C-alpha cells in the first residue's frame, strides 16, 4: 500500500540535491546556510521513512545508493516544477502582456472562443487577443505562415507539421421555415435533406465538404438553391421560405428565435463535429500565447483527449 512521504518536501529536496552535487554533507550545509547536523538529520528522517539508505558514506564524502538515485530524480523534478511555478507566478505578478492572434472558423469565434474571454481577461488584462475569421484550410495555412499564433479548425484539414489536438465538439442542426414539409419532423437525416433544396455555404469550407460526403453515401448530390456567406445569412434566407439550411446548434439557438425558424436535430453521426486547436510548436510559444492556449484547453468540452 502506498504512503505519503511527510519528510520529502521542497526544502529537503533542495538540500538532498546539494549534498549529491557537492558529494559532501558538510559542504552542502555550508552552501545552504544550515548546520551539518540539521541537514544530516533531515536525510536520516527521510531514509527512515523510505526504509532504505539514500547515501553511502565513505572517506571522501558521500555517494548515491540505487534508492538514492530514484529520490534524486524525483527531487530534481520537484525543483524543476517549483521553478516553473515561480516563473508563471512572476509573469502574473509583473503583468503578462502581448498580442495573440487567434484564427478560427465562424462557429468557433461565435460560440466557443467567447466563453474563455471573461475569465482570461480577469487573469491577464494586459494581453490583447485578435480574432480573425477564416475558412478551415485557411486557418491552418495562417498558423503555418505565422499569420496567426493559434488556430482552431474542423474537418479533414491537413495539419502540415503543426502541433494539434481535439478541443471541442459541436453539433449541426437543420433550420427550416414553419411551412416547410420537414417542419413536422422531430429529427431529420441526410436521406430526408436530399429531397429538398438547401442553402449552401462556401464551397471550399468544411461544412459543404461534410454535407457532400454525407450525400455521396446515398450516391446523391445536394440540391443547392443559393449560396450564402455565414450562418446569419443562411438563417435569413431560410426565413423567407426559399430553402432549408444546415448550421451549428449555437447559431440556430441565436438566430432561429429572432426569425421564427424551426430548429430540427439531425440524427446522423456526421452532424457531431470535432474541432482541433493548432500551433506551430509548443516550445516556441511566447508566454501570452501559451496563456491563451491553456485557457482554450481548459474550456474544452472534451474531457478525454
């Protein structure tokens, strides 16, 4: 059964590393401004708690036992984490600042990113976030070409040599005029959508690619009556009864009540979309960029990534 080591704290870790590096308890005590007897007692208490010796005493000083090597690795890891924490706190105390460009698709900028802004600005009021809307392929290109620091995209977009990970999911729904034949449906499928005219969006966008693939599963093509730019325009066109539209659930919740539209869930699996966040390289992120990325990940609705 595991047990906590009450005598293995940061101070003991720092002193233990000093002993190992100087190969002498006396020398480490002098460097650390502590009595040699007090330092020796700390290590003895730790050895008693672990149940094994950490140091081998000899005429020239001390050396490590096999157990001591394990403790040394953990001690250095503790000190490294402590230094990292101090650096993060120092940046906060001094007022982290900088300009961070976040490029993303329409749904992300309208529905996901705004959720992080209030809490982020409470912690980092001096950081400037610039939001730019792009199609999903353009998001990846912008990050790769240094036109954006952080990108969020959806769909089968080649990430090139970028660091990326899933960050959140959203759902697509159908919006329809109340007089439309599908208005009586509790849910719809692509098989039903294919029987009606739809409002299309950017042909190079991930949404139209997704819809085209779903239609292809039935060896069919979507009947696009008109192309529109943006979920708001799609919903406005649908409100005139010209066609049906496929938009994100968040956009539908916002626009449908204003325009008197019906929102109908899409039962097919393709309607659940996974979005990814990407950066050029984690190690090259400036502190402000890393802070924004961390807040985006913290806000993620994907608990297992």
